[in-house]
C-alpha cells in the first residue's frame, strides 16, 4: 500500500514539474522574442520652433452702453394731446416729441398776464407816492409783493406749460413709443427711450496689478456675440482714479466708434487690450502642450541612435512654462528655445525616450468654413 502511494506521489510530482518547466521555457522564449523585436516607432507630426512676434493682450468683459441714453418720461400729469415722433425714428436735439393738453394752464396764464399791467401800475404809483411822502413804507411793500407774486405765478404757469411740452434733450434714435393719443400720463410715466449711439462706450474692470500696462488712448478690440468674426476697434478714454478696496480691481472706460450702427447698448462684450509687441518669442500650437495638474510638458524630438546603432528620432519630455494663450496658439515663457523640434500631435502614446517618425497630417488644420451641424 505504501509503495503504491509513493508511486502516485512521484507521478504527481513529474506532472507538476513538467507544467512548471514548460512555463519557464515559454517565458524564456517570449523574452528572447521581445529582446529581438525592434523598438516601436510612433508616427507624429513635428514643428520646428522659430522665434516670432507675439502681441500680448489684456482680456476683460463688459457691457456696451451708449454715448448718451435716457428714458424720457412725463414730468407732470396730463393727457397726451400730440405725438410728433415714430418708434425707431432719428430725432434732432430740441425736436418736439410729445405735448400734453395745456388748455387749463394757458387759460390761467392768460388770466394772470391780464392782471399784470394793473399790478405793475399800482406798484409804480405807490413808489411815486412814497417818494413824495403820500403813502407808508408798508403800503409800498404790499404793492411790490402783489406785483412780484403775480409775476412769479406767471413764470410758474409758463414753466408748467414748458414741462408739458417734451422735447429731445440731444440728437439720437428713439426707441419704441410707449404712449398713445388721448392717454392720461402720470408724472414719471415712460414715454420713449432715446439714445445717442454714434459713439458707444464700454466699462470693464482689470486687476490693480495690471494697471501699469494700460493708459488713456491705448487701442483695444471688442468682440460681441452678434458679430463673432468682426472685432470692433476702440480706445481707452478714462481710468477710474480709485481702486475698489474689497475686490482690488479698477474700472476702465473705452469709446467705440459706431458709424455703422451695429452695436447696441446692453450687449455683452469681450475686451482685448492690445499691449506692446514682444519680439522673438517662442510660439507653439496648444496641441503640442500636455496640460496636467502637475504642470505643462512638451515632447522635444532629438536626433539619436536606436539599439542597433541606426539613426533615429527620440522624443524627450520637457517641462515648459506657458504664458498667454490665444485661439490655438500658446506663448511659451521657458523650457523651449529657437530651433527645437516639438511634437504637435500623436503624443498621447509617447513616453520619455520613445522613438518617433514624422508624418504629414492636416487633421489639425483650420477649415476654411465651419461645417454646419
């Protein structure tokens, strides 16, 4: 019995040993095959870095506002008697826009004006008699007070009539009319919006650390969503003299010529203040840069030799410091130099020391027109 168990144990050991030996043999053969296999070569697109001019910008956001804009409203209550403009019409300064019914006020004015000659004559007579000692100073003062009070009443009635005749305070474009003939208006009711949009303005804020980069007269570009491919030109006209203590920003105002009338007040706009051009800067496509939580890196390709001593292109990972980015370009502050060859696409499969080969690929080229969805 014991002999049989020994035989079975020996057979089991032989079986396990053969399996283990076969695996060792297989791994050894695989190692030899991998060692003799050539290193993988990854296709990539390359770009030789050359120093070029870089136009830095200072970006901000703001809202377009008119050169002058006002909501014209009624100053006194009354019934609309005449409307002399249409919605959207361009009006000149002092143009009559609307008049309220002034029949009562004009009648009161006529009555007061009729009493004025008698009051003036009475005052002149009292002044003459006072000079001769015929009346007291009190009687003269009463006559003068009655005359001046009547004159003030006339002026007040005339001012009320003038306020019921509403004219354009400046030249501009009228908005949508909010009143109708015969409508009763209360004091403060809106009549129409009037705006002078020949020159538009924009206010935006920048950090106080950027204050030294801007000055009055500096040129800037304004982009609005309504015309994404048409930047508008403007210039800085004023800089707020104080910095906001809580936020540390300072307000800036710029003027934008609007001869074509494309800009409207209230538009959301992106501002790019143009700073002095920087010469001989390293500019690369943003696709060449790997942006990670640990920093930015670029693969630089160098001429070297492979394991067999043949010429080869080897990719080396380099840490770079990226400054401003605009559209598809990035301004590299450090890490690259003029003449370096960088990988612009295909680097997702690369690691430090990978062998690459240059290919032509227009995948990243901008299309002439954006395809419609």
